[in-house]
C-alpha cells in the first residue's frame, strides 16, 4: 500500500514536471535568424565588394527577432535586408542601464532624456530592452533614409544610446569600429561570402588597373571614412541619430 502511494506520488511529480513549460530560449540561433541582444551585420552589394568593412546593420530584440532601418520610413522586422547575418556582437545587458521589469516603471524615456544619453550626461534609464527598441522604431518610422546622413547605423546607434550601453555616446563611427573589432562570424561560410567578392575584385583591379586601381580604392575609402568621421565628430548635425 505504501509502495503504491509512493508510486502514485512519483507519477504525479513526473506529470507535473512535464506540464511545466520550458523557459523561453535566449540562445543565438542563426538557422532561424534569431540573435537576442545582438548587433548584427551583413555585407552590402557593390560597396562591400570594394570596402569590406562597410555593411548593413540591425539589432536583435529580446526574443532574437532582428530590426533594421532599410528604407524611408521603413523598419524591417524579422526580415533582415541584404541577406543572412554574417557577423554579430552580443551585448552584455549588465553594461546597459535597463530595468528588469519595465512594467513597474515608465515605459519610454522622454526625448530630452534621450538627448542627455546621446551626450553621455544622463545617469539613469527607465525602460527595458524591447521598450527602448520600440521607441527607436517609432522614431525611425518617420525618418527619411539617406546612406550618408541617416542610415541603418544611425538606427542602431540610436537604440544603443537609449539603452545607455557603456554609457551612451554611440554614433555611426564607433558602432562600425565595434563590429569590426568585436564582431564574431556566424560560420566559415558567412566569412567566405563576405570576403570573397572583395578578394576577387581586388585581384581583378590590381591585374588590370595596377596603381590606378589602388589610387582609386584609397581615395574612395578616404572619402567614405572622412565623411562619417567629420559628420560624427566635427559637424554633428550632418548625421542623424
């Protein structure tokens, strides 16, 4: 009798354990394009073939769904523009000023608070990860896309400033440097897909253009990098965040 009771008790425990839902996964899953708490990067057609450090970026929500600014008044949701993710940087939430339970606090920061974060003068955040991304999405749904002044890097930098990642003050330049230095390749195939076009065109250019090609490539890189450096640090009104 006692063993039957024990058997029933164990059976009930097993049933209870099976009925308990598993916690929501926060793991990166490239096969499903899920990159929670990540900045993601993929190469752009043509321009990345010449400058392999240039690409398209987005940011992952808590569940890993990717958001990216892909055109005028348009934020892509779970459909990363220009192809699959090649590189990613997973953000350490401990370096962001976000509340674990945003429902107990103010959902969105004011624009005045955001400007303080952008300048590095704000010392607190009252929203969660997805709330900050939602606010940036709402803002960029009313912005005109321009590759030189308001682009996908602007959108991600805006999100990082709202999250106060490492204190804020993010712009298109230090975001690009972060991805270049800290970005992890999804796999070998992604690395080859990103780098092979540059190697091919560089070889063709050197073979048929020689010094002229190197001069063109150097001037092109200088103009692109110079524009964003000046727009981010000298004439800050040029590049929107």
